């Protein structure tokens, strides 16, 4: 096929920090974001933390000519906060809500109520089928003692599984969002090594933005410097990832981020920086041109899944311990409940006023109910962690077989599984 | 599609975004594939003869020599582990899907290596306060496994939808419709690289119910009962019959003594033609045993996978299998959307009631506190302060406040899930309508 000019795809991603009545200057910032998107004329804009549907509808109306196709992913109590604005027609949309997303009693963190998820929109881009994912993972509140690490690893696992299983028919895959993970964090490595998605920041030839591609910087008017400690200048936690297919090769021609302040405006778009990637799409008839060189090694995949499995197991232990505590609370309060009951019916109870007995009884019942609810919550979490662990083990075993199969190339496999033995006239070449 | 030499094949692990290229050396022999599905009714301490029935199920599976067995309602992990041990030689590979509080209850036993497993939890699954129905605690969802047999990618799904407790006034219908929607979405979007798709499970829906039609029409999956060359089982393929001692005969009388709510569905692809050679069901009592395997009947289907020279199956790129089914699909999706809207109104009303009740409780509490402060300021109060009533009322208000708060949170999630499903349906409708506009051109170019 003759060399043709590659098609271009401009992708935008921003965590909008749109917590109404809570985040500063929300309405004004949405105005600014709307103006920016209208001006920039991207192909796709992927937004996170658009918690209020009214804000989404405002943007939808404002951008109706430049982005006629939109989807707002709804999940959880106030979420998911994910929205996609597209120049190209959205053929279909699917949502996968993460099974673990914090705790309902951690009100000041609030992630649980957000119903965080990964949203998929399938676009028709110049005759090509583009699978575009937008996501937002659980925030990291304390890197030194990250109690949400198992949750984020489970989310990374579910994200990679979802991308892997739904991107089979895609010509190109783009993932944008706030992963709340640094580039070399376990969850990120897990995601990239198992999906084959490539980081635009590392792939691009041209970069213009914050130092080291940081997307949460100290220079931003809204960020709290102490939240970034020990990272003085900033952290890179928002990404645009991409992958081609046999039909399409993708290259990131340029990537840019906002740099904290906005020209002519007194404040930035959000507490996060916005990412804009310009992707070039090359049709590829010859499958050998495909980026097979970028497929991560099986051994690397195995190592990272083993590491992730260890984190999940640790999370499991911790959650089981918490569930045991909840159980103790239930039984303890049941026992304690006997006290006011006994006091209420004893003949010499006149020495204890009704209010004391009543209060004690009320406290016991509250503790009992709290314990029961916590038991329910932690059991659900344990189930999720065990399921994730099982899936990881399955993958690990499968990779192990592949590794052994490669090492024994030519000789018949010893494990007896039919698909590795060359019985069938249909051979799968690896 | 040219089948020539291929030196790059995707690793299953970096995503199956490249279709597997096969090298045909000779005409391949068709592959036989036997699938089993049963709702085991394994609610420990509640369902009758639970332990003994699992022994029987284990014996049956060992004797039948199937390729895969899809079980539902294996609520207790101990029962799964028992079966796993018992079936370890005939079915060396298995997966137990864990979700919710006691669920998901779904297990897969396979003769062939399971390359991958994935679980999709339904966003709606009943109400936590409906303890007598208990579905909410079950964490129902869709389980998926990937098998590879002789180079063929086989995607197997197992599902268990919300039960129907009262057909005349089905308060769970919106939930089940959303579950059916999510099921078809999940199957459609994750089976693009599949040569064969099999779906088995307890859909809790009759063959012509909205959800079943939605599932079949949109995914193109075929019902083994309608397609089987040979059938041996209950009349009309019923899977929940009055002859079964565990079922309530009264509830089945209006349906002629049985209902068909368990299915094995299947689909081939461009490269692989799948036919259902036979389907059989158990018929209630089991010979040599005092009771049946479960309150549901078991399904066994035998499939034949045949490689085709030219693609005569459905194109993976189209949402519907055949363009002439699109108008029917539009109607079905519209019908589903209506049901979801009905559910949405109901959920919004419930949420509003919870909010109103909560506010009333709060107001009452504040009022009571205000009244309580009066004796402090009243001079020469002669009446003793009614402490008992005060505390009781206060406790009641507090309890109401907490309960309504939790209900508000729950109903908000229900509303979001229903709105989300409706949005997806609306999007799907516009997509299908676009396809319909283009379809005269498709028919004329005739590349199928």
C-alpha cells in the first residue's frame, strides 16, 4: 500500500475537580474548560470528576457544535464523574464499575460514594473502530501508609481485564484518565504490561508541558504543597495511553500539558493539569509492521502479576482482620446488651434510672448494627479480593505454561493439555 | 479473510486484538463440545438435602464426561471445594466466582485449560432489606472464561439473573431488564475475538420475555432448545417443573406445569460454524435416588464446531447478526427502555419518600430537643419531665434518620444505575437506527 498521510487524532484528558460547593471556583472553571475545549477542537475529550450532572449538561450544551456526541457515565451514589465528548459518532458505550473503591465510613475521602469505574466509548473514526476508555482510580492519600493500595491494585487489575477483553475488535485503543499512580507504580506496570498500552509521555517525540510530565504540580494555585511531599515539584498521575492493532499503527506525535496557570485567567482549569495528545494513525496492511516489538515479555508479565498478587493477599489479611473486629463488635455489643436488659428487669433496678438503662441499651444496639454493617461490608471486600487473587493466579499459571511451552519449543508438552499438543491440523504459531 | 502464513499471533495476555490467524493444513475434523448447566440450589441449612445432592451432582458430572459444567447457586465455598476435589480428574480446571456477601454462586468446571477468567457484577440486584428474597446478598453477575481448543478461541459465559417472585406484579422487572442489558453488552463487547461463544445459566426469564429477546436479538446468540437437532427432556424444554418434589406446584400451574428459565445459548463466528447436535434435560426424579439433583432441571447440550471455508456466520463488527433483525431489535430496545423508565420513576419516588421521611425524623428530633429545653426555662414547673417518652421518641427519630439516610444512599445508586442503563439504551437505539439507514447499501454489496 502506498504511503499515505497519517490520520490525526487529538485526545484531551482532565480531572476537572468538579465537587460542587466544595472545590473552589467550580462554575467559573467549567466555563474556562468549555472555552478551552471549544477552541482546541479535539477529537475526543475525556473528563473526570464531573460529579454534578448539571455541570455535564452545561458543557454538553456549550460544546454541542464542536463535540456533538457525548456520554456521561453514571454509577455509585454521586459518580462516576466520567464524561466523554467526541467529534466522532459514539456507536456504543459500556461501563465497568470497580468492585473495590474505599470505605463508606471514610467520609472525608469520599471515594466510595463516587462509584469509580472505567467507561468505554466505541467511536467510528474515519472508518476505523476506536475503543476509547476513560477512568479514574482511587486516590492516594498517604504514600507512606497507603491503606487503599489493595483497592487500587484490584482496580488496576479490573481495568486491564476490561480493556483486554473488550478491545479485541478495535483498530485502535486509547485510554485517558486519572490513574492516581506514578509511572512506575505496581498498578501502572501491571496495566501496561498486560494490555500492551503505551504511555504517550514516554512515546512522544515532542513534549511541551510541566517538568517530567507532571500533572499535579506545586505551582498550581489549588494544590496543597504538603499533599505533594516528598515530591517537591509535582507528580505524574494522569495519563493518555494508546495501542494500535494489526490494521493500525499509532504514534504519539506530540503531548502537552497545561502548566498551572492559564493566560489571562486568575486561576487554572483544575487542581490537575490537562493533557493533550496528538496521535498519528497509520494504516498497516503488513502485519509485520505492527508494534510486536513492544509486546512485553512473558517473564515481565509474570513478575508483575506475582507482585500484584502479594499486595492483594496482604489486603486480604488486613480485611479479614477488620472483619474479625467487626464480628467481635457484634458479639461484644450483644453481650453488653444483656446488661441493660438485666438491669431493666431486676427488682433492685430503682438505683439505676431509666435514662441510664435506656442510653446503654441504645448504645449497644447502635454498636450491634454498626458491627453487622461493617461485617457485611468487609465480607464483600474479602470476596472481591479473593476473586482478584484467583484471577491473578490463573493468569500467572497461564503465563507459566506459556513460558514453559516456549522453552520446550518443538517437544510435546508434558502437561497433557490438548491445545499445546500438535494433534490438531490447526496450529497456533507463537 | 485471507488465511495465509502468519508469523505474528497475539499473546492472549496482551489482549486478543488481533484475530488469531490459523494455518489450515488439512480440512479439520469437527470438534464435539458438551456443555452442562445446572442451578444447584445450594443454600446451606435452607435448601433440602443439600449435601447429598452435591454428592449426586458430582457423580453425574464424573459419569457424563462433559467438556464444561456451568453451575449456579453454589453459594457455599465448601461445596465448591468438595466438587473440585471429587471432579479433579475429569475436570482438572475450575473457577469459582466470588462476589457480594454470599455469592456469586457461579462455578465452572472444565476439562480444558482455563486461560483467563473475568467477572462482571450486575449494577442492580434487588434490595438489601428484602431479606426473604436474598438476591441482593448474592452479588449476582456474569462470569467468563477463555478456553482454547485446537486453536479455537472459545468464550464461555455463565450467568444468574434476579429471580422472579411474582409475575403479575414483578417489582424486580426493571432490575432484571438492566441485568439482561448488561449481560448482552458484556457478551457482545468481550466476544469480538471469539470463534465460539457459549452462554449457560439461570436467566430467570421465559423464552419470550423481554430480557431473553433482548439478549438473543442483540447478541445473535441462538437458543439450543430451538436449534437442537435432537431433544430429550421435559415437555417444552421446561427446566423448573411441577414433577420435581422441590418445586411449588401451585406457582407452576398457570404455566402448564413448568417453565423454561435455564438456557444454553451459543454462537459461532465467520470462521467457525456451531450447530447444536442434541439437548437434554433431567426430568425431575433421578433413578436410584430418593430426590432430584436440584429444584431446577439440568441441561446438557452437545455442540459441533466446524471450520468453514468462507465466513457464513455473523460479522463481528455489526451489533446485530443479520440486518433484517434490526427493526425487531429497535422495538425490543425501546420496550426495555420503557421498563427501565418505569423502574426509574419508582426508584426516584422511593428515594423521595426516604428523603421526606428522613427530614420529618430530623424535624421531629429538633422539635423534641426544643421541647426538652422548655422545662429548663419554665419557672415553677410542676409536672415531672417525661424522661421515658423523651428518650424513646429521641431514639426512634434517630433510628428513622439513620435508616432513611442509608435508604437514600441505596436508592441514589439504584437511580444512577437505571439512568446509566437508559443512556446506554438510547445510544444503542441511535446506533441501530444509523445502521438501518445504511442497511440497503449493505444488502446490495452483499459481502456476507
